[in-house]
């Protein structure tokens, strides 16, 4: 079973804080830097944690830690969609 997949453009100096928030919430997501030059983080979210993830990400956007985030096809399931 594949996780839900999101990408976010984050404030670079807050990356560790954002990751720490998710780890403190019983690992709502697995996060990984996808593009360090453009501050893009990818998130693999279990379907049962998606509501919690969205709640936290919307908070991060409102408070300025995350610029934008979007749900996308999981790049592990559909590698042909990505040039990575």
C-alpha cells in the first residue's frame, strides 16, 4: 500500500522545526528533502494520518513556516511523472 504524497515549499531555515513537529506528533509523516536548492520537501503520509497532516500543514502555512504545499501522485508509484 502506498502513502499519500505531498510536496511543500518551505522556509529553509525552519526545515528542522517543521520535521520536529511531525516527529513529535507520532510520526504523522515521513519527510525528506526533494530539492534542497528550491527548499522543496516531500511528505509520505499514511492515509489514516492524512487529516492530522493537513491540520498541521495548514497551521504551518498560516504561521509562515510553509509557503505552499500540494498533494500529488506518489512519485514512488508513478516515477514516469517526475524528472528526478
